[in-house]
């Protein structure tokens, strides 16, 4: 029961990433926010590869999943901002729909793919015991971390660095909208530049 309460609290705290995402983007730009978000996710996933059966590992699990969850939501906000920036108002709905659809496709495909990786590793053992399951999960997490590192590398190479200036100068209304969608109105007011209403 105690672990369950910690898990629920961890998920709620990870949602903080959706609130701080606009602030991060407004400070460093969408490109740097996306790259940093993927790198943090990858770095948070690596310790999970070495998880053992001891009870002490629960603290590592909670800390890394929290960090990875926050980074993941920063990436989601950055992804949506990038997908809908520099578009006329009449195309915003279409861009948002396509971006959301691609995100849902990624979720739908990502979980089965990682499950297949883990299952293939588990069935490579003669006996599918707890050790085999732990090994399978470790291999899947390694693949997950590698995918995050690859995504960060590709974004650093391909996403235009000028996005930072565009977002910092004219993107506050867009960031404000994302803060409204993903966070509280109090958080949204905190992220407004000084001197604006």
C-alpha cells in the first residue's frame, strides 16, 4: 500500500513537467528543451537497467521515473509547440490534430515494441523465472534509453536553432495556452512575462 501511494504521488509530481514545460521553452527555446528533455529521459532510464530484486531499489525506481516523467512532459509540450508554431490560425487545428495523432501512434506502437523486446529476451532463457523476466525488462529499458539518446541526437542535428528566438520573442501566447491546458491557472500567471496581463 505504501508503494502504491508513492507511485500515485510520483505520477502526480511528474505532471509538474507539463507545468514547467512552457517556462523551460521560454528560457532555452524549443530545440534545446526537446534535446535536453530526451537526454534527461535517457539518463533517467539508464539506472533502471541495473535494477535488482532488493527492496532498496524502489527508491531508485521512484526517483528515476519521476525525473523521466517530468522530462517526458517537457518534451511533449516542446513537440506540440514546434508542430504548431509559425502557422496561420486556420491551420492550427489541423496541425494540433496531426501532432496529437502521431503522438498516439507512437504510444500505441512503442509499448508493444518494448514488450516484444523484453519477451524475446525472456524466452531466450531455458527457464522463464524471475531472473529471466528481470533480464528481459533490462534489455527493453536499454533499448528505450538508446531510442531517447538517438532522438536527442537527431533533433540536435535537424531542428533549426532559430526556433529559440521565435519562441522567446513571439511565442508567449502559445506557451500560455499550453500552460492553461497542462497546468493550473495559477501556474499560467506565474509564467507570464512581467508587465503583461
